[in-house]
């Protein structure tokens, strides 16, 4: 059986204070405490053999768990209008042409770049400007050392709350709601 990345999606309780609501959502999904590496990457304390990526929007928490050593990043967003308004800040002319060619919303580009950044952040000191989407399922990241890394992206529009979810990984994903 080939390895998978498990994606957990859970709502964030709106009646609680923001920090507490996010913590409760994390506890619903993860049984292991989370700590952070010196470079800010989350990790499961009781499962050091797993890679972990976390993202949250106003109403949703998304967690990706996969095998250690697999590039892994996740981004979840609800703000499609903001992504459209700020498109010139984070996209190239080629990327804007790509969006039009495939009929993709700007938020798909934004979430792809964010997910790829999380997957390769230790090599990308200048952020998402080092990442270029070259097809709806592929981004190229140019690392600080000048190397290029190809990264597969899996993007989904989820009708619930008009939610966009993108995972950057080269292995199969499985989405679960909690």
C-alpha cells in the first residue's frame, strides 16, 4: 500500500475567543501535542515520523499529515474576493494568463503558492515570490541557492462556505472531515 497524506478539515467554533477556538479545533483533529522546530515548522511530539502542515481560515482548520521527508504544505482560504483584488501583488503575467486559459479563480493561485511555500519554506527566504504556477497542478519553486524544485499541488473547491483548499505534496491525498 503506497503512503498517503491525510487531510483533516474541521470547523472553528465562532462563539469562542479566536485563539481558544483554533486550539479546540486542533485538539479535535490531533491526539498528539504539537511543538515547533526552530524554523517554525509544526510537528507532532508523539509521532516524529510524520510530516505536519496546518492552516486555518476564519471558519475552518485544515491539517495535513504525511510521512516524514515528504514535502508537505496546506492552505485553506475563504477570501476569494481579496485574492482577486490583490492578484497583481503575487502573480506574474504568465500566471494571470494561465488562470484565464484554465478558468481558474485567483484564490487557487494564492492557495497553491502558500501551500508550496509551507512545503519548502526553509529554502525560500523571499516567500511566495519565489514560486511560479506553471499548470493547474504544478508549481516551480526557485530556492535561495538557485535550484528549481517542481511541486505537485492538489486544489479543491469545497462548496461548504466557498472554501478553497490546496495541498502541496507528491503523494496521494485523502480528505476527511471531522
